[in-house]
């Protein structure tokens, strides 16, 4: 998770440096610190959401598995 925050911060800085807003009217990209914080937040959300982990079963998949187990045990 920490790596995602760091990479997001670096990405935010690079976005500000090379693409950022020159007019100053952009609330996120007109300021280096704001851009880095936004990038770090996005990095955190991506790593904390489980996108980088293997696919886990959803609650509906678990319910189907549970129902199948009950049917199998009744036979």
C-alpha cells in the first residue's frame, strides 16, 4: 500500500510538471502539492481496493457455493 501512495505521489508530481495547468484555474493540477496529494490518494485507493490482489469470490459466488454444498450434502 505504501508503494502505491509513493508511486501515486510521483505520478502526481510528473503530471503537474509536464502536463499541469498553466493558467492556475485548475484546482488540482495548478499546485504541485495538491497534484501530488491527489496522486497519492489515487495510489492509495488503487492499492487498498484489492485491484492488485487475486480475484476474490464475491458474496453472490459464495452464496452459490454454499447452496451447492447444501444440495450435495442432502443427496
